[in-house]
């Protein structure tokens, strides 16, 4: 009898690796493994790979290379990171973190694409809330957010997590981080409930209110809070670190370090926006737009008035950079940020720069989104990244982010790694 063995058995957290093996095959039997997952909007994501069982009729994805399909070579997690949507330019997102994503795994006889005989099947559930992690909606003053608290009495090191253009309330990264011992606040700032529908300027007093909420919470360990943001969210984090007190560590994932298309305000200070020119939009292919060069030039480099004064930040900053980011030139921007810090007598920041990696650096095993609608332009744009390299970058970046926050916020690291 053919059996699919999963370890951990049953379910695990989305950011954990799973070990997949198939037992009961004939010696050297050729098989195709197929993975499928339906997101909450009904979009189907699929991946497949061809394998050969060993002399004992065992196929262990930790030892057997894929011989073709959605990926090749030794890729124990390939069936997840190589998932592709049936709807073109559909982004992989998790909206309700209280339910898992169910991945259906099928073992098909042979290598032919029309092979129909299913030899074995298993459903693997991947959670966004580890057992014991509590989820609490926050509607405090103006703050619209969700707080995640790890199990136990606490207090826990605190992190505020901020996403970019598009707004809404994305919880999946904060919920996964809480599984590693952090009290995390997924923070909305527009396009959510009674918050403004559009964003035409950024006012840091809203974010200061969220920071105060965390600082006064009995389950959140002081004296400082960590910040994590991607894209425009990263630039908001860099601005908070520059102007607000009690921020111990900041991670920018593909941020720019500039006030880009909206001015940033705090009390009497205003960082003017750099501005952009749509005439620099290029058509990449299939009608997809490449917007990487639409921002105006950085006249004066790190002394440009639109640059966020990151030298004022009290705690360290970690820059996570995708070298193939097509949203904007993240690698160049991180370099300029480093120059600015050093010009002000600060230490050179840690910049981790990944080749073949695009704009959306997500938690591990999120399939790459090569292109989707840009909510600012309402047109589909390319985000950059090559699936395999991007996936390796996501795995490494996640570990680096956890290590950085553990070091500077005083957490205890807990990254599971299953063995068969
Ligand atoms: C250009 C000038 C310079 C501007 C630079 C600005 C600085 C930018 C810095 C950045 O932040 S760049 C990053 C830009 N990020 C985005 O544009 C994020 C785009 N938003 C997303 O990807 C959303 O998370 C997502 C579309 C997946 C879901 O959003 P919503 O929760 O609002 O979805 P909703 O269910 O309300 O559906 C809204 C629309 O999204 C579509 N949609 C929903 N889920 C989707 C999905 N998973 N993938 C793709 N599209 C999706 C959905 O079909 C619908 O399309 P229509 O309006 O045409 O009907």
C-alpha cells in the first residue's frame, strides 16, 4: 500500500518545513507528486514534480531530487514554494489566520503529464496561529490593529508589523512571528474599517498611538519595541524609528528610506515627497508594467531633503533587500541609507541583499508573486524575483529577522526543524 508520510504529522505552522516521504512504491518506480491549495477567494494554486523511488520503494523528498516539473533538483519544500495560481497575477495571501491552509498532496503513477492513476493522497494543514497563540482585535483610540500574544504569562518582546500600499489589515506575518515568542501588533493605517480609504499623507502621530498602546500593555516587555515593515510599511517603520522614542530595533524589508509619493509628517516636521514621473513607466511583457524607475532622481544622494533622517534612530536597523526588486531600487536605497548613517558618525548597518529576489519578500514557503495589481496605479506590474532564489531568500530572511529581534529585544528563538 502506498502511504504519504508527513513529519510533523497532521499539521504544522506555515513557516515550518515539513518532511514529505512516500512509502510502499515499487523499487525505482517513477511517480509524479502533485500539490494543490485553494485560497480563501477560491483561487487554485498548484505545483508538481517528477521523482523516482529508491531501490527499497521509498521516496524521501529530503534525499530525492525532482527530475522535472515545477522545479528540479533537491527541493524538499519545492511543492509549496513552487505553487502557481490558476488566475494570472494572483497574489498568495492569507486573510483569516485562524484557519489553516490545506495542501492536498497526491502521488500519481509514472511521469506522463496525463497520468491519472492516483496511488496515494494526504492532506497537510499549515497553520498561521501556533497552538496557544492568542489573537485579540484592537480598537483603542484611533488604533485599528490585531494583537497576537504567545502562550504563557509573558511579558514578551513586542513588535509592530506594517504592510505597504493597498492598506487593509494583513495579519499573517504578525501571527507567524507570535509563534516565535513575540507579542506582535499587525497595524492597519488605511483602507480598513473607519480608517481613511486612501492615503495622501502619512502622519506619525497615529503610529505613535500604536506604539504607546504596545508600551503600556502588561504582556509587552519594555523598554523598547521592535518594528517590521515591507515596502511603504518599511519606510513608515524607518520614520517611526527616526522620530519616536522607545524603538529598540527596526527591520526594513525592501523599504526605500525616502518619503516617496506621500509627505511624512510629525508634529512641526514634514519630509517632502521625492515625487515620480509616470513617463518612466516601461512595458515589460504581456502588458505588464515595469515601474522600477518612476521615482525622481535622488539629487544630493543621502543629503536629499526627502530622505528619512534615519541617523536619529536609537536602535539598530536591519535592511533586507531583494536585488531584483522591480518596485523600486531597494539595493541602491539601502546603500544610500548606509552612507547617510556613516556620514552622521553611526555604525554601518546590517544589509542583507539577496540575488534573484523581488519586492515581496514574505515568510518562508510563500510562493513568489511575479506580478500583480499595484494598488497605487491599478495596473499589473512586475515585482521581480526568480522562484527558487526568491524562496531561498525568504527562508533565510525569516531566520535573520528572528535572530535580529531576539538579539535586540531579548527573545528566545524557537525554530522547529523536523527529522524523519
Ligand atoms: C506608482 C507611483 C509610485 C507609488 C509608489 C508607492 C510606494 C509603494 C510602496 C509599496 O507599498 S509597493 C507595494 C504595492 N503593493 C500593492 O500594490 C499591494 C496590492 N495589494 C494586494 O496585493 C492585496 O493584498 C490583495 C490584492 C491581494 C488583496 O487586497 P484586498 O484585501 O483589498 O482585496 P479585495 O478582496 O478587497 O479585492 C480588491 C481587488 O483585489 C483583487 N484581489 C483580491 N485578492 C487578490 C489576490 N490574492 N491577488 C490579486 N488580486 C486580488 C480583487 O479581485 C479585487 O479586484 P477588483 O477591484 O478589480 O475587483
